[in-house]
């Protein structure tokens, strides 16, 4: 596969960049934070994104989508990373949709995917239960109760959890608390009795949710896929999300780097631009090379996801781990090159630093993924 965008993808990128820079610059995120509202994104802005067809891009036409593939969605997520635009594309249109396409029956797909594609409804994964990403460590229990299931447990750091209409929830129906075997997935309407949702504001001002589930009664039709065998679907959806996160991390790194390069050319010390100092030129050149490699990694991962590669876990962890590392380097350099003003809230570069750290932690940090990649390769 050629690691370059085709004409249609380039047009999509330019369109997304223009829209996000005009409608959702970093100031939009700042305004959302300062409003004090427990909202993870602007519904008005989401309506405009939906009118552009963004939620439908990766969903097949047979389910009300555009069938443009995950590569197209990744292009938009990259541009969203450049403006730090809060939006539910990763959680709903990428991860939740991937899980439904992988294991949903016809009734479940028909009831959910067209509404996701139109932007009318949102879905998300509810996976983690501790302070770190460990999708196999599931203590939430789903017990047989008549013709359905009774669920008790808790979930943490649920992306768009305050806004989602449907939760795709992992719960244990068998096995031990750390076993991949025995995990099942369930479609849970967010307004189901017994589901309690608490908003949680992260360091980067984005909003997630902590959830508790007490005596949540579900019908048997809520089971997504096969009982006890939901972990493969969960990992597939998470890997799709990790690749989407990598695209957003690339956007964060690119924007931080380009803003910093511009600053090196305008900031003067000893009567000359600080960009003329050889030490800073060397650091900029090294970072440029890393970002260029990151572009190839992300585009390859998106293309392989569309192609249905059998090595998705390996590719996703390689990409997420490396892009988390690149974004951490790019934003740390940005803070150093800007000096004291880079640490102030009045200056925007610090927002990129915070976003890079949160994106790395969600769905597994670089150390989690370097270890997972090594195990995939037999080490």
C-alpha cells in the first residue's frame, strides 16, 4: 500500500482542517472548560460535524454510512488533534461502531449503526475499572437472571460517558478476574435503571465518566456476540481506537512542532532569532524526522485496519506506543523552546502538552503497548 493520501483523502483533509480551524480552534476548548458545564463537547458543533457526514465515514453504506473507511476517519481525527477539538468520533464512530460491526447481529446493527452514522445517537465502550488500562481485568459481573442478565460493578474513564446513549460494556460471565476468557459484551442503554454516571474532568480539560452499575437488569438480546467470548471483539474495537488515538496524537505533535518552529524564527536573543542556534536546529531536525516516521506509521495502521489485517494487535500497539512517544517529545520540546510563557494558561502551547499526556494514558500508555508489541512478536 502506498503511504500517501489519494486525491479524495487529500480533499477530506483540507476540508476538515478548514472547518476545525474556523469552528473549533483551541479557544473553543478553553471556552468549553471555562463555561463550567459538565459537557464533553458542544452539541451545536457536533450537529455541524454530523451534517458534513463525519460520523458516517467509517460505517458501511449498508448500515447508513458513507463507507469511506477508517483511513478517512483517521484523517479527521488527525486534524482534530491539531486544534484539540472535543468531539465523540473516536468513542462512537470508531470504537463502538467497530465492536458492533464485528459481533453485532442484524437487529443490533440496524438499531444502532444508522443512528450513530447520522450523529443522532452516540455509543461508547465502558471497559476499564482501575487507574490503569487493563481490559482483561474485569470484576464487573453479569449473572444469568431468568431470560436475561443482572449486572453489578463499576467502570472508570469512559470516553464520552456523560453524553453516550448506548454503552458497550464488558462484564465477566465466567473465569477469573484477570482472564480474557469469560468476558462478555453487552449493549446497555445509558438511561437503564441502576446505571449511575459521574463526570470526571481530566488534566487536559476533556471530560470522561465514572460509572457504577447496581442490579442492572438486561434482556438476553443485550448480549453482543457470544457469551464468555467477548474479549476478541473488545480488543478489536480497542485496537481501532488506539489507531484513531495515534492519528490524533500525530495532529497534536504536528501542531505543537509547527507552532514552535514559527516561534524559533520570531523570538530573538542576542539580536538574532533563537532558531539560528545550532543546538536548537539539531533538536528540531531530530523531531522532524520522528514526526515524519509517525505519519507513515499512522497511515499504514489505518490502511491495515481497513484491509482487515490479521496482525492488527501488533500494528496498533506499535503505532500507539511510538506516537505517544513522539507526541510527548514534540510537546515537551515546545514547552522548552517557548520558555516561561509556554507554561502559562494564557498561552495555548500548554494545552497540547496536556492533551498528549492524556491521550497516551487512555487505552494504554507507551509502556503498555511496547510490552504488548514485544509479546506479539514472541519476546
